[in-house]
């Protein structure tokens, strides 16, 4: 919050890292430098971390993945429609302005506008090459396309110019006997790019990645220029959020479980946790009923589906064991340093997981987060306390309302275990085909109905939804809402439920579901999300679902030709 001190330091806060980049004199020195940049949160060239092994989910392995670009997705570098062409032009201008802001010392290189423009074009050339070798968002939905186990020697052979032993040493990883190289062709292209690119151009690219990663905690000119492109241009936001809100976000990102302790004390007591667990158990029971009644599934696959459902672990509200941040140094008056040390703390925490048994008690979201997730490698559902608040859930509220909003979210995450991605993992979280060919075909046929339905929806202007990209989320929305309604109607709360405010219990369920997704979104952001996000826009998450549900038509006495009644309703679960 100390803007005066941050502004007084200006770009000088970056000098230590810039000096190390300026000292790069050959590609053979690249690995330890990239390693150091990765630990402080700089997305240079590729990403590296730790994740459960796809084929043996009981063990954590190192994982190397594509990365290194500044636009939201690889396709932004190649679309040829006028808006995309203009956006790339604006991006290059933004990169140039950011590099010009770095300014003045020997470590900060050239500063005149012509040099900045030339440097920005260099960055764009390198990022375009990285993007060309990357998988697109739809291809990345197939887990088998992202699993390529290699030993360090194989990886070094794939990328002869990049010294992996120096990289592993630089990130502080333990001895690595095997790792998942998600996209081998990307790393092959990265190595060729690094070997063929002049060292001065590599330095320019790394300077940009450093400034880009650091902008939010630098002086006002950096913050404002960063917002000009990533806020105003990309999302249509008209003004920068108040600084205190941004600082809360950064605190949640860097010290999330410490912040989470305070949040839980205020907002999520033991009664709420027990009430939510009760709702989860009721939804699991309804999902089992649903699976047992599916006409398209054979008994062999049905039995395995129920085994997987029974193995799902439920994590509600907050972790049982809080993270220890005592090794993280926070210094008053050092915003950038605090951010970098927090990134180092988390990066090294991830490195320390490599080669060890998977700890299923760890959370990937902080307690205040307004979100939830299903983890296929751990076969568990995770609901932070942040989402178990109005409008999704309120202890003691009308059960029809809680089931309509919160219950549908729970059902959504449960259904992810059986969507086009989740269904490829077994009860233990291993990537394993447990479906009969007959059932796999039946699933794909029903999934295609959902793909076609959502592909017909318009996000904004000429941009349609990508039904293949959003399939998993749409299947989870449709299945989860149906299962939540089943659970509500089977619960004791529904037995004597009466009219309230002129609505039946079933109507209140659907009204609650719709209200939970109320949202205002700028057209620019709708375009961005339609091209990169696996979720459909909220209005389609509601209307797309209820138009497939005869229960909705019955609740509101809709006629056969009503807008919310599809002639051919889609249903997987």
C-alpha cells in the first residue's frame, strides 16, 4: 500500500534481476538464468513444477510444460480477423512502452522509442515461435496428449542446447529420475529457437518477461501501462480497481492460507462445514442413483463408475493442516521483493514435493477463493469457504435456494469426475481406460449433442462459443444441476416444503440457480473468455442447462415451443 515508496524506487527495483539478464553472453548460460527467473515468478520460455504422475498418482513427479507467451493463448498470435490483427499491433506497442519505462541504467539497456519498438518486435517474434509449437486449448483437454514421461537424459537429448542439470540445480529440485514433458515438440522447438536466436534478442525477451511479471508491484507508470493493455484493451475495464482491493488479491495469492485462517474465523464456522458436508453426501447419493439408472451404460462400466464415485474425497472450507509460512521473509517497504520471495517460497515448496508420496490433504485454492474444483489425479472435490457464501450458500437459508445455487456447484464438481477429461482417470487418480468401447461411444454421442448445442451460442459480435473447449464444463453444469435437484427433492427438507414469495420449491431451486450466475461483463472480456476459457458465459450456463431439463419446463408450466424447451434435449448424466 506504500505507493510513495514504490514510486520513489521506480524501475530501480528491477536492477538486480536486470543485471543478471544483461550478463547473459551465450545460450549455454541460459539454463541457470531461466531457473532463477522461474523461481521469482517470471514465465520465461516454459513452465516447470510438480504434479502427481498421470500413470501412478500416488507419487509426485516434476512436470515441464509449454509457456513463455504474453498474450492470453497461442491462437492470439495467428488469428487473421481484423480485431486479432489490431490486438497484436497493440500488444507490440504495449511491450515497447513497458521496455521503454525500464529506462536508464546499464542493466536496463536502450531506452529511445525506436529501440523500444525494435525490441518489442523481437519479443513478438520469439513469442510467436513459442506459440506455434504450443498445443491449443482444445488439444490440451486430452490428458493423454499431455503425458510424456522421460528421463533427464532423454530430455537433454531432445533439447541439446539447454543444460537441464544446471536448470534443475538452479530451481533447487531434488534428484529427478523421471518427469512429465507435456509437449515434447514444444521443447524441441524451444531449444532450436534458443540456439538460433542472437543472445541480445534472448536478453530482450527475458527483460520483457521480467517487467511483465513484476508490473503489478512496480511504480505507477508500470501499473498504468499494464492496465492499459491487460485491463482496458483485453477486457474492456474502464478503470483500475482500488489499490486496497488489488493488495488483498496479492496477499491472497502469496499468503493465502494465512489470510484464510482469518477469513474462516469470520465467515465459515463448523456448523456451515457440517451442513455443506451433509449436502455433499446427499448429492453423491443422488449421483449414484443417476448412474444406476442410465439406460446407455453397460453394467461393467457402471460398476466401475460407482467404485470411482464412492472413492471421491470431499474437502470442504479449508485444509485440515494450515501451511507454515515461517520461512517466508516479508519486509515492510519492499513490495517487489516480497512478491519475489513469496514466489520463491511457493516454487521451492513445489520442488520439495518431487519424488515424494502425494499429499492429498494439500489444497490448490485458498480458503477465501470464490471457486471450486475437482482434481482428477486425486479424485477429490474441493470447496473453499469463499464460495460457500451467498449467493451460492447460506447456513439456515431456504433449502431449495441452497440446493439450487450451492448444490448445483457441488453436483458440477462431482460430475467433472465423469466428464470428457475426468472419465479417463480411475478411482485412484490414474490415467486409465476403464470404459468398454460400447460405453465410450455412447458417451461421445451424447457429448456431441452438448458440443453442438453450445457451439450455436454467440458470445459477442461474430464470436461463437467453442463447444469442444467448453464441453467438460457444460456437461458438468447440465449433470450437476440435475443431480442437485434430485438431491433436494429426495431430502427431508423438500418433504413439507411450501410456497414462498409466490414460488414453489422447484421454482425457487431454478430461480436460485439463475441468480447465482448474474453478472455484468464487458464485450471485450466476453470475447477474451470465449476464445480462452473452458466455461460458457453465465447466461448460457443457465439457459443452456434449463432448456435441457424437462424438470424446468414442468416447474414453470412451459409449453412445448417455449424458448427454454429444446426439441432435442442433451443429456449425458
